[in-house]
C-alpha cells in the first residue's frame, strides 16, 4: 500500500501542508528543526493513532496559528492499497491551559475543559474508534531510538512486538488493552490486601481475567517471534555477508512456557504461578508475573548482543529486526507497508546503507529523512523523489 | 499577574460553575442554562430551586433494598404483588428504572450503589453488600439475579457476590449476554457475537 496524499493543518510546525508523496522512495532533506521528523510522525500517527514521540497529544497542536486559546490539529491521509482507496482523518482539539485569557465566562479553575485534548477519528468520513482504524495504514517506523532495541529497556522490546502484532490482529490489540486494565485493578487490589483493606479471596476474579487475556498474549507472541526469528535470521545473514547468525529468543515471564504449548497449558502454568507467588505479590503490592514482564534476547553467533555486542553490531541487529517487521507485515497483510526511516541511513556505514537501500527497493513506498543529501549514494538519490523541508514547508528539489 | 476578574457577575459565574459540575454539562451548556434562567419569571426559577431541595429533603434510602425512595420500606419492598422470593441485584437506582420498563420482572431489587473497582478504592465494604446478605439470612429468598453491568467491574462484583452467596443455598443467576433486539448481526462486535453463540438456546417457536 502507499500513501497517495497527506494533508496537515496546525500539526507541529506545519500550519498547512498538502503533499503527494511518490509511490517509491521519498527523501526529505533539510536542516535540523525544520519539520522532517514531524512529517514522519504524522504518517505514523495515521497508522497507530498515537504519536511515537510523546504521550501528551497537546504537543502535536500548533498554537501559533490560533488567536483563540482553542486550536485543532488535523492529519488527513489517503491510502491506496489492494482493497482500494481509503481516507483517514485524525483531528485533535485542545485548549491552551497556560493562557491568561479565557473565552468562557467562567473562571479558568472552574473550566473543566482546560488542557484537555479531544481526539476525533474518521475513516472515509465516518467516525470510528481508534481500535477500528489501527492497521488500516501499515507502517514500519525506524527511528534513531530503535537502535537501542537490543540494549535498551525490556519495555522497548515488548513494544516492538505489540506494535507489529496489533497492526495485523485487532484481537491482540483488544486483549492487550484489556490486560493492562486488569493489571491496574489487580495491582490496586494487591496493595489493598497488603494494607489489610481487602480480602485475598477477591483476587480470584482478577487472577482468572489476567490468566485468560495474558495466556492469549503469550500464545500470540510465541507465534509472532517464531515468524520474526526466521525472517530476521535471513536478513541478518545478508547484511553481514553470511558472517553472523541471529536468533531472536523469547524470554517469557512464565518461565516454564515453551513453544510447543497450547493455550490451555499456558493458562494452567500461569494459574499455578499466580498461586505460588500470591504471598510475594501481596508483599510487593504488584503483579510479578505475566506478559507485562516478558522480554526478548538477541543472540548473534550464540552471544547475547544486548550485553556483549559492539555498538555497530547492535545497530545491525536493530536494522535486521526492522526489515523483518516490514517482511512480516508484507507476508501477513499481503502488501508492502509504508517504510519510514527517520535519520537512520546516515547512521550506517556505506556498505550496510547500500544493502538496506537494495532491500528497500523490493518494498513499495519509503519515506526517509536526512540532513545531508551528499551522504547518500548518488544512484539512490537519482532514483528517488527529493523534497526539501524548510520551516514547515515542503518543496520538490 | 492577571487581576482576578471575570466578565460575568459573581452570582452568575457561581451558578455557571455549579451547572458545570453536572455530568454531561460543559461550560457552554452551563452558560446557556444560567442565562435562560435569568430570563425566566421568578416563580419558574423558584419551582426549580424547590424541586432541587426537595430531592435532598424527602428522599431516603430504603432500609431493605437500598433504593433511593420517599418511604421506608419502599413501594417495591412493601408491595404484596411483588414476588419476594426473587431479588435482582443492580449497581445503581437508575438500573431499576430500565428493568421496570421491560415489565418482565415482578420480583424485588437490591441496589449496591456501585461496583467493585480497586483502582477507584471501591471494595465490597463500600457497597451495600452486608444489607443484601441480611436479606438472604431471613431465608425467604430462592433466587438472586445478578444484573451488574457486563464490564470488568460489574463481572468482578458478580463473581464476588456469587462466592459470598453460595453458602445460603439460593439459586444465583446472571443476566444473559448477547445480541440486542432489532440489531444486525453484521454490526455486532466479536465479543458479543461469541457470547451470543455460547448462550444459544433451543429454538422455541
């Protein structure tokens, strides 16, 4: 699939933008702080309905354009895929909280709307929930923080799995949201039991719910990792001229769970662990076992790359994982995702950059940013559409 | 430092503020309500004010079913036409109105005034569960229908009550889950459809 049109209104530093990206490779170049990453963020926002850079959505709204203290940001995209054309529109409405004046007659402290961002999602003009539009536009985003995936926090590796699976499996997204909600309730209950305000037999219900949703997540993650492991291993061999053998290994928080287990066995295992751990969980006041504590490890020639790998090796592993993600989406959805590279190519040495570019050619649409056009190969630049980004405007170069 | 100034007169701003606290009423609606009332004749406004005070002065909690009513025991609990062997447990008084509209139920009710939600600090002690158990201890009740909402908190409450009531030997039932009448299969979400399939019944022409 490819993004055929993108229009932005008051999004970050763009007051107004109408852009028709090329179906092939798009290079956005310009100095720092001109809005290259904002554009990548906007495309990813259409895909996930969330920003990967901030959880405070008010930051996405451009306030300079509004005279009032109320403003709205809009991102609208037209996507052409094998199922035809679809139009996706995300609007954020918010109110500046630090403004002295207020449009309402009421004192600001009474005004319940201050700072609240209201999000509206329209698919082909019809209002939808976020859950219904995630995955309508498939993207693979590779930003500089993704380079730390093997050495960074476990949450980053879980996010890698969750973002990928949620794009192709709505049931997974729903189970994940449900699981997180159960987790919050259960942690509160554990704390209340610890303080003597609740009885431990109330745990039964939350345990059952946690096991039900959690086992599904574990089962899906095992299948996903199996797929990714095979794809990433192939790509990694290519990137390292057959020198390195990459294995993606699942480290489930439920340690006894193995790949040959079905959901019923996972559930049994989860329930048993909860029973054994009950005292410790009450003492800790939080849930100590379950998919929220899962992790991944990456072995290169048998060695844990997150601990023993060089910076360069970790970077190549991150690259293999991202290309595997693109491969997985293409395999599962049946068409290429939009690949977004934010300032990544310049981080690679020329040999790997060449390999990445060769691999990307096999995909459909690519949007990549760079500060220096000269750092990219002439042949690559010649085969791409180049756009110059300057102070929130885009001009073909 | 901005001077402490509001464009509206103090009593007006105060009423706007009060309306704004109501569920579903934003600042704009609160303003509209306030300026509408300013234009109304005095007796209309007085009638509203009296109606407001009356709900607090005359409404009490039924000592049996915990519903918010005018008399204790309430009309349901004191009626000889209601089946006192059945109790339908609901989260809020509003749920009784909904169930009564169905005209399909002739038993008694019990209002919990909430559902179990640890993150909001609502546990069984905060709900009217003791009062329900007291009613069961009298031994007249044969069936308890759990009509808490079909969400996580409602299910948690239902499960808790089920465990608590088992020793009393009463029949505990749960409202069925499934498709709404007049709906299309096409528009039903997966979870609802799955539960409708699981809860299917013998066809009865």
